[in-house]
C-alpha cells in the first residue's frame, strides 16, 4: 500500500488485536507479526480508543472527518466569521450615516 494511505480494518479485526494485546499471552512483537505486520502505533491507538470508548470506538458509522476535510471546514468557518464581522461593522457604519441625515 502506498505511504500515506490508510487501510480500513473491520471492527472484529481491531477488537481481536486489542484483546490479544490486553491478554498478555503474547509479546507485543508476536502480536504485531500475527496481525500481518501491522504498525505498532496503529494497534496502540486502537487500544487507547478502546479504553476511552469501548467497542463503540470501532463502529463503522462513527463520524470521522479526514484531516484535509476538517482543515477545509475550519478555514471556511474562519472566513465566514470574518465576513460576519465585516458585515456587522458595515451595518454599524450605515446606521450612523442614517442617523446623521
């Protein structure tokens, strides 16, 4: 798989990996090899997610935005907030102009 692309693993696969690591029946290196050479950081992230949210952490319908989409939405929000501030200032300016007439 090309670098930078994420492979999707099933909920069952992730749960199996977490349970294998937590069982301490095998050394972590053995578990990574059994899982097909999966990156250890990935498995540790799954363990952290499991500890925080339980099995629901691996639900396929959970809302997760890709980083690129999240960055785009944050920029869009910042632009909208700036436009809103400009419009507020323009309204105040024109309201003062109407009062002077």
